[in-house]
């Protein structure tokens, strides 16, 4: 079992719980996992740089500036990659932001 499979099978379900609790309680958070493994992925892609990150604002949709800086550093650490952020608002609406 490679790191990506371990993340998908064991870590991701726990992160979904943590993310849900943080959203419900308005707790800002940042988390990042380097799940790269040697070789190619199932579709022939290079898996030497595979990172899964989450950045959540607090209950007032205010990002923690230190967490935002950390996330920016994480994103710049490897080769640039497009990212998509979804912000869920208290009224149930969502805002999707693409960073290319």
C-alpha cells in the first residue's frame, strides 16, 4: 500500500470528521500532507510531488493570517499547481475560488 492509498483509506476519513467539526464550531485550521510516492500513479502521472492541504477560515469567514501565510508557502514549495477552494457560508451558500 502506497502513501496515497494510506491517506485515502485511513487519514482522509478522519480529516473529513475534523474538517466537519471545525466548520461546525468556526475553528480556523490548516493541515497539509505530503503523500507522494515513488513512481507513477495509476494514470501514468508523476507522483513524486503530491500534497493534500486544507485551509479553513473561522466562523466569521475570516482566515487566520498566519495560516494563510503557511498555506501560501506550502503551495509555493514545489512546482506551481492549480488549486480550488470552496468556502461554505453560514447561510448554506458556497463560494468556489480557483488559484491557477
